[in-house]
């Protein structure tokens, strides 16, 4: 089996053909996919008519399943969640802000796999921002204020009862099954600048949303620095805009990327199935 890997020409991402993900993969093929994943950060596999079992098998080639604490899994598959939106839904778009999946965990997931099932004719793109590049091109003055600093991560702004997806969101008629909990108030610290465990490259980690402040800084000082960091790390030149099609699998590296959902498809349903690749 020979993989054909075509870079997107943007700040990250590559399209992979020449592999059938509905079948078990040889170790050599998995190794080649992992290498491409580490090189390109986002891999796109079009024309893959995958079942949920296929998605689970593919995920486990790259690590254990991650823990998805605040979204109910689909029936019969405890490690798959449905990222869905009904055609007539009026709730705010889920995950329409820059973030790294579950960065508030002690050991955040290495990656995410997302499979397109029902895709609107337009809209619903996913944006990615390359945090290797964001750090590499960061002004030295800003970097000097981030060196050695730990960010405080928490899910409270999203999944606590008073958060965006908390009690008030139940009135929005959201089709996703979100489980708000006081557990979301917990905090975890991670280095803002850290070394990717597989590539050895320095990268920024996390963004405003799950980052709620910084150790040893007042709230005002932390918010000012976080805002400046957010504006820099999400600049257009660090981005790749992914356009979805049905039967398309996308995997990305949470350790060196930010991503966000976009809307633009009123009147159309959207459904994707997602797994997370746990830390290894």
C-alpha cells in the first residue's frame, strides 16, 4: 500500500489517499501515517465509508482512547461522541472559539479524529492554527513574558452549570447531549511554551476559553497577557481552513494546534462522529 500525501499549501494540513481505513492496517502503514501526522499536524482522508467500529480501530492505532468528560457518548460506543446540529437548531454553534481539546485535563489528549457523516452543502468549516509557527514567529518581547510561565486551564467557562453549555443552554434546544457539572470548576496547569513529546519541537499550548489565567499573575494582568497571546496565536498566516465532505476522516494533533468550528449552514443538519486519542 502506497500512501499519496498532498500538503494543503496552507499553514498546516495534508490530504492522504491510497489507503482504505475500513480495513485493518499494517504496522508499516500506521507508522507512515503517524510520520505524516507529525509533519503536517492535520491529515485529511477523503472517500472513506467508515463505520463506528472502523473509527474506533483507527483511533487505537495512535494511542488509547481519551476521556470525554462532559459530552455523552453515542449508544453502544462509549468512546465516540456525536458532534451534531439539527437543521432547525438555534443554539450557538458548538466549539465556535479557538481551543485545544480538553486542555484542562492533567493529561490532555494527543489528538482528535472526526468523521463526516452528514455535511451541509456550504459552511461548517473547521479552522486550525499552527502553534509551532505562532511561537516561531512570535515577537521576542511577547515570548519573553511567556517563557517559563504556567497557564491555568479549566472547563468552567464552558461546562460548569453556569457556563456557556450549562443550565441556561438547556433552553436552546441543543441536539448534542452535553453534561454540565461542577467538576468543570477544577483547574490544571500546563506550560504555555512546551516541547512536543514526539517531535521535540517547541510549541504554544492552549488558548483563551480553557485558559482562565496564569500562575503568579493577578486576574487583570493575566487577562491582558491572555488577550495579547490569543490575538497573536490565531493570526491568519498560521491558519488552515478545512472544508468538509461526507465520508471524510480528519485527524489532528492537539499538542501543537488550536482549532475552532464555524457556522454558516442554517437550515441544514450536520453530523460528525468524534474520538480522542489519549496521551501516550
